């Protein structure tokens, strides 16, 4: 039995995974375990990482049979972790950095909250500034529409105590770069919903945990660094990312909202409007740059 199993999903970027694992191992508790899941990378990620940690008892390197995306890949690691009977599980991206001592503090906070489902530290960028989130609520239809409107902006999330626990905020969703929870609780809700390939996993998870009368929390006196540019931006261009976000939002609407066909039709129209206007703006900017050069 281990105290906490760390699940690290990797796709192609195995050197980034190696950096994170080595940083964690420098001060890693003996009763914890790292499980690296190669998400069927087409390069030598699995072979490299398997050889790199073949003699390290605290690290297991496994491979998903296919690249099913974020949720499916992490579920491979979560199901594998059961062999160690972990008390807790921590899902972490390979493009984050944090002090391993944060885990002890998260466990203490976790045990202090009766209705807790998931908890995470505050996310900051590589300069130590807060990552800006438009919402940490489970997004509604109005939020999705506003995200495609240039004149309508969603309010930025603010950290504040709202649950009677110092430096802790109850939220609807937690960013997927760092998720901490009780393993058996996560197992009881069926782990991640594999309906999406990438993006919007947080809203599916937030909805599922609320259906079990639990909530998500942010310990905003703790933090971790997330370097967004190291992973997704290098694998997918902005157009592909936008399409994946739209498709994930449409799947959420179909699963949880009323009149899904109508909502999805409206959302798609706003998406194409946003794409068209963005294209025009970028074209005008390029013309201006040429004229100024």
C-alpha cells in the first residue's frame, strides 16, 4: 500500500517528463509512487522512460494501448494504480513544477473538509504570477457564448475564503494540470469521463463530483508552476485547439444541459462568427505590419 500515487501522462514530450520525475525524486517520500503513462507516443517516449527508470522502485512506466486523450490516458494510470492500494492520488501534468512538501499540506487540508471531492494548490505561471482563469465555476451556456464574443467578457476568477477554512476556496472546477483526491472516492465516480479527447475535462469532473454531493477546493496559500507553452501549444496549433474546445463543449452540453441540439447549434454559430472576425483582425494586423516595415 502506498500513501499517494502520482499519475503523470506523457505524449511525445518525454524529456519534460524526465525533468519532472527527477525533480520529484530528489526529495520523494518512500511511501509514495510515481506512475508514468505514455499515451501511445509515436516516438521513443515509452522506450526511453522505461529504460531510464528501470531500476527505480518508486517509478513505474506503463503505456496506453492507444492515444485516447487526457481522460482516457489518465484512467489507464488510475486503474493501474489500484494494485498499490493508494490512499490518495495526484494527477499532474508533465509541464508543472511544485515542492513535494505541498502534498503533506494538501492531505491535512483534505482531511479538514467534510464534503471535499478534489483539491489543488493555486496555479501560477513561470514568473510567479497567478494564471488568469475566466471562471472556476462549472461553466454555463452563457459563459460558453461570451467566450466567443469580443464585446462580452467573462469575469476573472478571484481567490477568496468562502468555506470557513483558512486560505481555502470552494470552486466548481479545478484546472486539470494538478488534481488531488482520495483514490477510492475517485474510483467510486468512475474516474475521468472519457467522452472528450482534450479540453473541458474539468467541467465533466466538476459535474460528476457535485452529483455525488462533493465539492472541489483550491488551497490558495499553496501553489504550483504551470508552463503552458511546453506541451499542448507544441502539439496542436491554435486552430486545432479551438476546434477541440468547441467539440468538448458540445459534448458537455449534450450530456448535461437541456435542449442540447438547440444550444449546440447556437454555440457553433458563435464559434464560426468568432473565427471569422479573428481571421479578419489578424489579416488587418498583418497588412499594418507590412505597411509599417
